[in-house]
C-alpha cells in the first residue's frame, strides 16, 4: 500500500465523519460556490484542459474520445448548472425510512445516513469530477476521485477549484480529494483500501469495470456496460416498433442505454425487416444479421457469436430473428448485461412475461431503452447506472449514495 | 476454478431463474414440507450429527464449540418452527416499492425481485443450513451452502432432507445446494465465482469474515463481528445503567450484540464503578480496566490496547473512564465494529449527539445492545447482521435478500 493512497484514505475518513452531520444549507452553500468558481476560474480550467488536449493530439487521439476530453465555456456552464440542480434536490440524509414501536416500548427508527467515503475511478470525461463531487457532497459523503491520465490536468484544475470553494465553507476541504499519484499501482492500491472506502464506483468501458471487479477488495458497484436489446414481438405495431428501434439505436449511439441488438419475431420478420433495415440504412447504421435475417433483407453483414455479445457504442446493430418470446427472453438473459431491455408488443400476457422474466435493471414495454437515466426517470442527476443487484440497481442518484442506521430509544429496556 | 464449483454455480443460476417467478404458495409449500421432513427424518440427521460429534471428540473439541455443533430432537424442532415462522412472513418479491408517471406518459414502477444466487460460507452451527435455505427460498433466491468441515455430515444430511422436500414441489431441487468439495480451495473458488453469485454472506468469526473480504471477487456482505460498547454518561440513572450493562454483557455473552467494553464518564466514575464492578464480579465476569478505573476499584486487571479491540464473546469486559461525550464517541468510532452501541443518559442533547455521531448499524439510548436482532426488531428471522453500509445494515431479513427492478410501460414513447 503506497503511503500517499493510505494518507488520502485517512483524510477522506476524517472528512466524512464531519461531513456526515453537516447541515443541508451548508452543503448547498458549497455547491453554489463551486458552481460560481467554475465560471469565474474558467481560464485556469480551460488552459489546463488545453494541455491535456495537446498531449492527446500528440498521441493521435481523435474523434469521440478527444471530444469527451474537450472542455468549453459552454460545458463548464453545463457543469455549473448541474450543481445548481443538485442544490434543488432534497437532502436524503436524515430521512426516516421507517419507524415503529415494539411491545416493550422501545422506539425504533431507520434513518438515512451517508455511506461515508465514496471512491470513483473513471475515464475520459472531466465533467465526472464535478458531477461526482456535487452528488457526494449533497449526500454527505467524502469522495476520492481518480480520473484517467489523459484528463489529468483538467481533472486536477477542476478539483482545485472545488477545494478552494470548500475552503470558504464550514465543510472539510478533504471532502473532495483527487488521488495525485498517476500510476497504475496507486489505482490498484485505492481498490484495496479496506476500512477507508465504503464503496468504489468505476465509470467507464468494460475493461475498467472488469479490472475493478477483479482487483478490488472494497465494496464495488458495477456500472454502465449496456448490451441492450429491443425485441419486436409478433403482435407489435410495426410503425411504433420502427420508431422505438431507431430512437434506441440512433438518438445517441455512444451511451450505455442505446440498443445494440434487435430481435424480431419470425411471424413478422418478412414485414418488419425490410422496413427497419431501410430506415437504419438511411441513418448510416451498419448491420450484422443472423442467416434468417440475411435471407429476407440485403445489405446486412453476417453476424458472429461476438456480435451478440458486443456493446458497439456506435452506429452498428446486430439483428436476429427468433421463433418465440421464450427464445427472445433466453437470448437477452444469455447475452444481455442486465441494463435496459425493451419489448414492442400488443400482447398483454407477453408484455407481462417479458417484464417478469427478463433480468435487467430496467425492462420496457413499448418504449425506447434510452429513458434509463436518473434525470429522465425524475430522480435527479445520477452518479452512474448500476447493473448489479446489490445495494442499487439502475440509475443511482442521491438516495443510492446513502446507507441507513437504526436508532433505538428507550427508558431502560433490557432483553429477557 | 474447480469444475465442481463452476457446475454448482451454473445449476444455482438455472434454479434461480425459475425460482424468481415461483408463487408464494409454492414456496410456502416447500418450507412446510422441509419442516415436516426435518422431524420425520430426525434419526438420519441425528446419526449424521453423531459422526461429526465423534470426530470432534477425537480432536478434543469441547465446550461452546462442541455445543454449537450438537443437534438434538429439540433443536430440530426449533429449526422446523423457524421455517414455519418464515412461512408466515410476507413474501417480499413483487412488492411495488415506488411508482409514478412521467410527463410523457411513461409509467415507472420499482418492484422487488430476488437477488438471484446467494452463497453462504459459515462455521460450526448446522442450523444455519436450514435457516439460510428457508429465508433464501422464501425470497426467491437459489442458495449455495458451504459449512465448516467440522459439521460436514450434519450439514450434508440436512441439505439432503431439504432437497428431498424440494423434489416433491414445483421448485427446482437445485434451489438449495451444498458445495460437496470440502477443500479450502473449493471455498476460495466459490468466493471468485463472478457471474454466478449475486451476493456472498460469510457467517462466523472475525478470521472467516476477514478472509472472505480479502479473497472474494463476488459482492460480499460483511456480518456479525461485534465489539459493542455501553457508555454511561454523567447524567445517567445509575440503577438503569447497571441493569443495562449487566444485561448487555451477561444475558448471552457469546453473541455478536453483547457488550465488550464499558465506558464511564469521569464525573460519576467514583459512584458507578464500585456498583457495577461488584455486580459483574457476582456474575463471574473478568474485568480489564484503564489506570483510572483501577484507581477507583479493585479486582480489575490492567487493560492493554488489545482489550479495546477485542470481541471477547465471553464473560469478560474492558472498562475505561472517559472525560467527555466526545471522548466516548471517538473511542467507539475508533475501536467499534459498527454493530451495536449504547448510551445511558438523561441528557437530551447528549442522547441526540450520540445517535447522530456514532457510526454503527444500531445506536441505542437507554436500552441494552442485546436487541439488535431481526426477531426482536419485529422484522422476522434474519440471515445475518450486516456491519457494512452497502445494501443492508443491521439485521438482514427477507427484504434484504432482494434487489429491485424498474418496470417501464408506455405506448410508443421515444426520447427527444
């Protein structure tokens, strides 16, 4: 264990202790100050970002990855607005989740408390630094941040702005820390900081998530990987199905709740496939189909086993004709990543079975998978989308950053 | 990864899929059948237990450990009754935890679903085999059991009885499996069965818990280790304090919610220590005190740093005089295991601060720590007491063996 990692852990734990009893108004004050400082110190932040961008250019990084790294005045404004939205969200800490009295007169209350110390390991986008800090502060958690080396200077500048704002409040400055050691080993040590970290949330591609699960000894919440399906049932309204498939695939192909595979019931394959394939072609989507699909439509490349597993995050889609609802459910439960799954149908019992039997965080009937998002659900900003079953499933907002505690009050009760 | 462990995992996953949609009445039928069979097949079970007991005797195992291993007709009846109590508990699966409609007309429901596959690694007491199977079945989870080698034959016989009962129902027999490979390596493999186990719950002593956290790659819930404190504040009713301390220490010293350290405010130390030390002596409790304590009372051995950390699980207690509420809270947050902590006080603000600032699953004012128990809280039988903050904290009953899932229903909604 590197000294610097242990030190960061100790500071976070001390900060968390203080932060856990901070008032909502003090936390909101900090969020507003951070929002202001992001804008007033935009030059410092953007020039740090410029250093990262130049390094990225030297490495030949282009396209979506470079774009994710880029900060602009507009993006800083979005981050600041995001913080102000968190100010408006209800503070989850102190909520009495349940309460009752037992026969001997003891009063039991179950109340929400912060988790304590949250650690985040994440990839390119520097806005995660600000979003995570905001949600953790509001929910009374100290946070240890660790972004990717490609965004090092940007993340560091953002953290400095956040900490400067904290120093003007009653909250501990160490409520938000950035792990300054850029080495792979430091990240590995962070994953093993048992006793200091209450939850570690990795955000990024599949390899980051896998490596975290493989190496972490602190509790982890698995997030984000989404191999999502749209299944068009025999009774589907085909126009509705087309609209939903296009939206789920094309509205924003690079995100985790975009559809990656289309399943079509064989009874309507002859009617639906020509319709959808034409529409997907128009939008420049590359298609990979099963032999059945390729018999019906042209311009579809042969799909391999890999295509059923892949999260393309791109204008690509796999297409498979299935013989039944059972086959569709079995395919999804085999290849899906338990994120977001949709059926388009007008058959009541099939809709019911699909929602019951598909094992995923969000299961849709007659709607696009693209709604799996804290904001869309009306839950507020999210720190990630959990694809595991423990603690939180689906969009994780403020409540998911809390634990509970039993408070028991009596007047001398003992156990007989 | 040993083939046998992977095979058990695959079977559990298949069983879980089927079990997740099983009806409450079918699950209750299975529980009742198991309860009946435990009694009708008592001879087989008790003779298997006899084999374990003889081996234990050869190894010179005596006292509490041998007693925990022992099965009797009475204990089998208790297990059977425990199952019938679980029959009476409300099935958590399908409960709509929350539901709302968003502006575009999408209906969102958050419903309880089983976790999937629960694995338990546990020590001596064979009743865990039956208790865990019962709670997992009722909550729709498949369970993989792995007891200690000392109770091998007993656990195996109990599992056979459970599986025979399952074979007479519609539920999959593999809903309850016992990992038949007794090797240490097989247990280690079980901890690493990522993709097959949704949660692993270790139950036993500190070394088992530590080793599980150290080695597991599947999600773990930390349970049970309880270094619990009673703090007697300056304003405490001393008779009430005495009653609570005696109960917390002596009513059942071998359990996790028994008190291990007594903290006494210096203002009342001269009055309270003679009173409590005499009462503890009468009950045969060995005492280890700080220098301050030993100045005031005799018959108390010197406490070392180790005494503040130890979970004695025995008629032993550490005693420390503290100068303030702050010192008491700091001591508890330093040495406690976040299980159950109590203050005895008549000072309103101190009671409030103690409950807010002590970081533990259950924080008591003027009551014994011995109430931290699913049954006592009125929550029903428990599968363990979580001392971590993720997913569940405190007694874990049926609801804590579930996850949730978002069901979203629409009529063609797409994201703009």
